[in-house]
């Protein structure tokens, strides 16, 4: 539902779930670290 509204959903690979599980759960962006979040947000604003 969140993605249907045009929102981005970020999953971070610091927990128990891997990239595939995060994508299946609806993540539009899968990050290796929360330190990557500012770049993801900047790209989202630019598009």
C-alpha cells in the first residue's frame, strides 16, 4: 500500500533479514547501512 502511494521504503541489511526478504516485504531500496540513507533520499528528491 505504501508503495502504491508513491512512497519509498528502505530496508537495511543490519538485521536478521537478507536482501531478498526485504524486497519481498516491499522495500524499494535495500541499504547496507543507514549511512546510505541521505544519498537515497537525495536521489528520490531529484527524480
